[in-house]
């Protein structure tokens, strides 16, 4: 993920994350890791995409965790006090 995440493309992000989540369905209890280190802007629509993906993941016994975040993402998570929701719940995938 890179660039801006806003109202104009948050639905695409959500669909991409849901697709990635579905592709892991046969891997037991592995969180979906999301690297947001190259995101230059993220608004509430982007946060909603992440949180709605988290709800979908929880329904199948998984989580969504941010593996790396840029300053704008960190700031949004801090201001909304939602960072803890996107922290790891499950053990990381073994390599």
C-alpha cells in the first residue's frame, strides 16, 4: 500500500484486503498483515476500510494487524484511539 488512502479509493483498499483475507482462509489463525509505511495520507474512510476488514477477519477467527505505519497513519490511529484494534491477535505466520 502506498500513496493516499481516502474516500476516493478506500473501497478499493477494503476489497483488496478482503481478497487477501479470503486467500488465507486455509491458513489457520494467521492475522492479515498490512504494511502502511508508504501511505502519505489516510482519512477516516481509509480507517473504516481497515476496521471493517478487521470485523470480517474476526468473524473467521483472524485479525488484521498493521505491520508498519507511516506518520500520517500513526497520527490517525492515535487521534482515533483505534491502534489497539489493529494490533496482533494471532501468532505471526511461520515461514
